[in-house]
C-alpha cells in the first residue's frame, strides 16, 4: 500500500503565497531594471498578445507595486489553502474506497 502524506492547508497556502510574492517582487524589479527585455521575454508566455502595445513604464509606482504584491499573496494563499484542503479530501475519499 502506498503511504500518503496529507497537506496541511494553512502551511500550503502560506508557502504558495510567499513564493508568489517573491516571484512578483523579482518580476517587478526586472521590469524596473530592464523594461524592454523583461516585457519581450514575457511576450512568449501570452500566445501572440503583444505586451509592448499595452506596456506603460510610467505606471510603475510604489503604490501599484504594493497593491499588486498584496493581492498576489492573498490570491495565492487562497489557492494554496484550497489545494491543500481539496488534496486532503481526495486522499480521505480514496482511502475509504480502498484505492490507496
């Protein structure tokens, strides 16, 4: 029988929130330091959408940065928490059915 490990929802959400916040801050720093190169790099992620047409470096303010940072952390925490909770529910269900 396979041993399964439960995900604790709060630490899973917290870890995803922190990871997302770090990535968000790194991305913002890259856009501030190398705006054209960074936007050009991310163009490949958006399947034909030309980000250069909508990019406005004058809108990069500290207020916008912190608003985005907080919202990304909160959204990622909720997603991680939900993932941990649903994972545990699925593990419990599979155990009851004898699948694991």
